[in-house]
C-alpha cells in the first residue's frame, strides 16, 4: 500500500519557469498528493511568488501549503500575511525560522520557529494546520543533537500538528530521531522528506550546504559515473526507492517529495514503489 504523499515546489523566477511548473504539477497530480507545499525565500524574499503559486494550486483543486519563514519579520507583517493566506482559503502552513538573506543582520521580532508557531496559534487559533521542519541528522547550526531535539520539542509544544524532515539517505537516522522524540513525549507525526537523485554535483553541493549527509558509498558511486546522466538516474532511483520501502516498512506516516519543480524523478519513484 502506498503511503500518503505530499509534494514540494519552489516559486519560479521566470514566466518560462512558471509554465514548466504548471506542466509538472499537472503530471504529478496523478499521484493524488495530500497537499503541495511552496517554499518561501530568505526573509520572505519570494513571498509574492510563493502566494501566487499557492493560489494556482488551490485553483487546480489541490490543497496547498505555504511555507512561511519568520527571520527578519515583524509581528505586524506576519499578522498581515496570515490574513492574506486566510483570505486565499489556505488551510496549511509550513512554519520555519528560515535562512538569513545575505548581508542581513538578525532584525525582526522572531528568533525561532517555535515563536512563529506560537504566534500563529495565538492569532488564528486552529485556522491553519501547522507543519514544522526537523532534522534527523541534526540542524547544521544546532549546538548539539540534544539541543536540536529540544528545539523540535519547543515547536511541538507551541502547537505544531506534524513535522517534515530534511532529506536524508540513511533510514536509521530517521528511526532513531523519531524514537528519541517519542522518549521526550513528542507525539507529532514525522514525515520523511525525500530527495530524488538525478544530478550528482548539484546534490553534493546542496547537501554540504544544508547539512544532509550523503553516505560515502553513495557519494563515491555518484562521482564514479562522471557525466553519465543515465547511470546517475538509474542508480539514484534504486537507492531512493529502497530507502522509501524501508521507511514504509518501518511505519513512516507518509512521504514528502522535494520535486525540484520536475515531474519525472518523483513519478519514476512512485511507479517503482507501486
């Protein structure tokens, strides 16, 4: 049985990108996603693009979740954005601290995602279902695995409904994280984030930047294929579908696919998974 699944997109920067994303979404809707989420740039820098894509997804008859980052934001600005989302009939928010825009001081009235979750709950009650992020392999800026778990616990306590993980390629890290969260009394469903492997240099660069571990055996195999895209994609499909099967057997509550605005890799994975 296929697990419930959700899909993530980023707001395109060009008209051509928007057309490509519309075409990709149309194909991916065949998977009957529970919802589609749209990312939010550093300091809310892509807000209009995010809200525009969310509004299109809703018009296409699919539930949409807006990512919402609070770094550098004031309470007044967040209140205003929440009112906009409510008026658009958005029912889900992915609440994040967000990344610093470059050359930017801390600023803003929120320091942590847990403060944003608390604020959304206080302002809007149960209007939104709130998803938060978590890091089975530890957030790159966390002082320790324990402090990272405590940050997750704070988001749960503030009123989050469920969590989506950073992507990973080692299922043990996910199961251990979930066990440790349960020991702290965190009962939120933790949905694994899944990143298809289609391009080795991009994946390795991206993973180094966001603190996701690419196991050495995967890294070496990818490097050994050089520019042989077909081999990279075939190997990636084997590795990631095996990971999804392991997660499914271990009781993961769903799968969240980082589509990178492409239909092919996610469709191939889901076909392989039946």
